[in-house]
């Protein structure tokens, strides 16, 4: 290797491009599968951006004058072997994560495409048999024709299995020897729930398998049919079910007939797809498109929620020891008024073309809400002066996602037009638990009494002031909590598109009269297990 520094620059370019693509995959997974599953790609980005991991390979290139790909391969084997030798299953699985990230970097350095790209031209149903799959492969594969996959490697706790289940893809992992046994064109039956596959099964097996599958398919058809119907309880109480959106793919595939609107439109993707701040026109066109597509139904646009785990180089956000508690979301917007004003102008202009609402994230004080509302009024004044149309009475609400906003929700309800509970962050902040850290995962539980009491308090305080409350976190699609949320009086459930029909179906199984007293029972419980037992007694599905 003659030019070591050039080799290192080549690696840094590949690493930067890969990190950027992981950010895009995060948003794709977020729209399809929700925050918890999309967090897989956050974890991968953390690995690829870890300078400590790649410190030795870079040093080896300089000292031994070898290719960076070979140096990374050597380091990967050493580090992943250490993790794999640990007794903890979680740490063992991190060995696979490191391997996946390093292998992808090596592939990119050598111009080799992954499994996801190799299947892009498939135009008939297939089951994919592979030695292993990465989460990137899984999210990239064309889901129109993929019927399932089976791999030689992987464990039941792997990120790929979690991702596949969320996306509704049957997956079997750890099938040793399958690559030798399987042949192209063979018939394979796989059961992702039980974790097995059968090559060229006999008639009796096929008959029993198909009978069971028919029942599952009928339930899926029922959900699909429910997606285009209103969500109404047994005793006639209508509940809004909206969908979360916020990337180019979800914009293209948005089907207004399947929901009551967009309960959360994330705007970060507009900023993440650029090398500089997106201008007002680009933002306006995007917001107008979703507003017009909604055909008069609500579209709640959340202002920029960047920072924390979402970083953009061009924003030059300072490195922080604890970014989740630092410079993020509304704090950045109020500090960088020109950026905020540009976004507010674009949203207001789009409001002339549909039923748009503005929502601020990470509000923790009344002062922040008032300051943000003043910025809305400033944007309005500028548009009036320019004689540009917008909705004068556009509703302005906030996310409730911190203990601070919960505790002052009675005050905030007097100045906000609506609340939307972001349960992913609310659970994380309330329980002081990193939801991506398996070591404390048992504490990240939506059935935690502190979380449930927070939700109840927010709903009660909002209703006292006559404002509606939605929920846009993953708890909104947790069937265990559906009866409790209905009993508490939640006005709107906003979920990923794939869950709309199922949530509507679940709501339709409950009689609100029969849920009377459930909230008091649950909130008087002494443990998470007792909460789960009480909820299980009321679960319809």
C-alpha cells in the first residue's frame, strides 16, 4: 500500500456515506415499524461512527501499509470474538452487530452489493435462504415478493428477527446447514412464530400447515378491511385512529381512506436528506403535498426535532456527553430563530391547502411554549405583509414526552390547542432508562405505574380545559393497553400505517361501559405484574 493516507480517506468517505444511509434507513423503519424497531439503525450508526472501534485498523494501515478492508477484517474478528465469548446473550448478539457493520463497510470498500440489493430484481414470490442477513438487508429487500427468510446464523433475540416480526415477515434463524440442503426452486414451508422450516414437506404437513395459515390470513384480511372503516366501540363511541408519517416513502404510499389523518408528521427527513438547511419552498411543497393528500383530515406537523440521537453535520451541534438531555428539538429552534421561522412560514403557507396543525416537541416550560407561539405569530405577520394566504386560526399544540410537561400539563393545557403523548421518550425519561440498552430493558416498560399515572394525569388535565389528547408513541398500538387508554378517555391513537387496521379492530371489541373502574383499579396496583394481570383480564384479542 503506497498511499496510506489516501486509503484512510477512502475509508472515511465510505464510513460517512454508510452513516448517512443508516440515518435514512432509520426513518424508513420508523415509518414502517415504529421507534423501537427503527432504533436498530441508531445502534448501527453508533457502531460505524465509533472512532475507538476503527482506531486500530487505521493505525495498522499506517504501520503495515496494508488495505483498510483487511485491517478492519482483522479487528472485527478480534472484537466480535470477545463479545461472542461472553455468557450474556445480549452481549453475544452485539458480536453479530459489530460483524454486520464491519462487513458492510468492507463490502462498500470493495464495491460489493449486499443481499438487499441482489433481490431488487425479483418479480415473483420467494423465500430467501442465506448464511446471514443484516438489518439493512432486511429493510431493503422488496417486500412485495418476499414471503419469508431462513438463515444459518442468528439468534432469536437478534435485531433481524425483531425487525422481521415488526414488518410481518416470517423469519427462521440459526438453521445450521440450510445453505447446503436448500436449492433454488424447492418448496419450503417456514413458521416464523415457532422458528422452524421444512424442505419439500409431505402432503399431510402441507394440509395442516395451510389450514393454520388460513386462519392467520383471515385475521389479516379482517384488519385490512377495518383500516377503511371508522373505529367505533361496541357502545358507539367513535375514536380517531391516525397514522404516523415522516419520510419520502410514507408520503408516496399515504392512503387517506385508511385513517383519520396524520397524527404525527415528522419533518426531520427533510433536513437529513440535505447537505444544508432545506429552504422554505422545499418545505412548503412537502407540507402542501401531505395536506392535500389528507383531503381535509388533520395533519399534525411536528416542528424540527433534531439533536439527541439525530445529528446533522451542517447544523454544527456541539458534541455532548448526554445529548438526550441537551441541545435538541425546541431548544435548537428557539435558539436558531431563522431556521425556526423558515419552517413555520412553510407550514403556515401549506395550511391554506388543508387541515394542518402545528406541534412543538420537547416542551418543558410554559415559557418555551409562549416563546414558540410568539414565533408563529411573527411568521404570520410576515406572511400577511407579503399577502400570502394561510389559516389564521391554525391550532398549535405540543408533545407531552417529559415528566416536566406532565407535571405542568394543567398549565400547558390552558395555552395549547391539543396534546400528543410521545410515549417512547416519556417512558425513557420517566424511568431514566435507555430503551436501546438491554441491561436495563426490564425497566423500560409501558406498564410502569409512573408512566400510566402520567398518561392519566395528562388526559384529565387536558379534558378539564376542553382540549383533545392523542398518542403517537408505540404504546398507542400495544393491544395490552388499548382498554386502559379507552377507559382513560384518550381521543386519538396515532400508529405506524401497518397497525391502523389492527388498532381499529381492537377498539371495536370494547364496550366503554364495561371498562368503568379499570383506570382506578390499574392505578391502585402495587406492581407492574399486577397491572399486566388486570389488563390481561380485559384484553379482547
